[in-house]
């Protein structure tokens, strides 16, 4: 549940009082981009990487960044400290803004809407860490620009819903016989001790936690590569990993009701998870009060 204070168009205010016009293009068209940033002990995890991705998403949508790094840092600080600090999940969204009429082509000089709020960081249950999680698979039905972190998320919603219906944590997605990612996570396989991650294409979000996994693998001496992962490789993998801002790094130990590898979290996951926990402060930025 979001915490009481939010940021909307230049001011901190109670979330219950925040109002956005129904003519906002984010509401009408999903014409916006967003970021989700974990905050550990009042420090924003991978702040620069998240803001670089937001700027990239906006550029692909032909929008200029509405704020600079220092301004975002100040906003995040006000939100986090105003809501009591601690371990939080910060959501920031930029839409193209409000226009006088519903028209597909954006009008020049429309002022963007900037919104942000925080909630308590979800706690991953100890059982999920020790035993792994279940996942299902499905055909990737989303649009062809998944590299843009757009607020248009109906495809992701429908895919995540499949997992919920099955009592699973995630849905792993397949496009043309190859694994892309999951409905709200990046996806990785371990084959013969080697970590394999699908290459960056327009079908995959450039995930910040995805980048962390590759960086940590290098630190831990785990050989990794970026290449296409076939459906057969996904189903026969020794280990399957998913990673996201809110869920961290998790091992998938059952896929479509069948065990992955030994059916328990494997050595590559355990090494990466330990390194992830150990470097959370190192990879984070102090937020101003």
C-alpha cells in the first residue's frame, strides 16, 4: 500500500489529495514512462541506472526529460524521508501531460505530468529464498517495443495474471521459440554452470537488476554470456533465475509444474543472492533529507 505522502507536479502533498485530469494522455493513451527504484535504509539502489533508463524511455517516446538528476534526487529524498525512511519501493511516472482534447498526435508544448509515491519494500518470504518459487510459461503477446518502460502494461498484466491463477510467482515469456523475460522480471538460465541471459533487443526491457546480475557474476567468477535462449534450454536448465526491483533475485524451482534442475535453488543462485545482499549499500545513493 502506498505511504501517505506523494509528489505531484512540483509539490509534496497527501496522496489522498492528489488529482490528475482525465484528459491526461497517460490516462487516455498510456502515453508515459515510469521507473521503480528500491530504497534500502534511505538509499536509492542504482539511482543513476534507473534515471538513465527513464531518460531513454522518454527519448524513445520523443519526450525531453522534465527534470535533471539533482531535481529527481531532491524529490526522492523528500518522499522517502517524508514517509519515514527505511526500506521502500519508489515509483516515479512521467506522462506527456494534459491536452484540451483527445487527439492521437501529441500537441507541441504540452507540460508533462510528474508523479511519484513510495510504499514499503515487499519482503520476500524466507521460504522463497530457501526453496525457490514456481513459474508458468506463456507466449509473449506484448507489443514490439518492450525496451521502453511504458505505462502501457496491459500485456504484462495479463501475463502476470496467468501466474496468479496458477498460484505461481511469475510467467516466463516465449517469443518465436526463445525466452525473452518474465511478466515483471528479467529471466536468466544456468547451463553447465554458465549464466546465460538473453541479449538486449526491443523485445526485452533493459533491466537494472538484470545488469546487476551480470556485474555480480563477474565478481563471483561465474562465467556468463548474452545470447538467445531456446525454449528447450529454458525447460532443461540447471537453474532458472528471475530478477526485479521489488523482488530482488529469486530462483525458479518449478516451471509449469515440473522441477527445474534438482528442484531446489542451485549454487549460482546462492552465490548471486549473497553478493546481491552484500552490495546493496555499495550500489546505492544517499538521499538528501
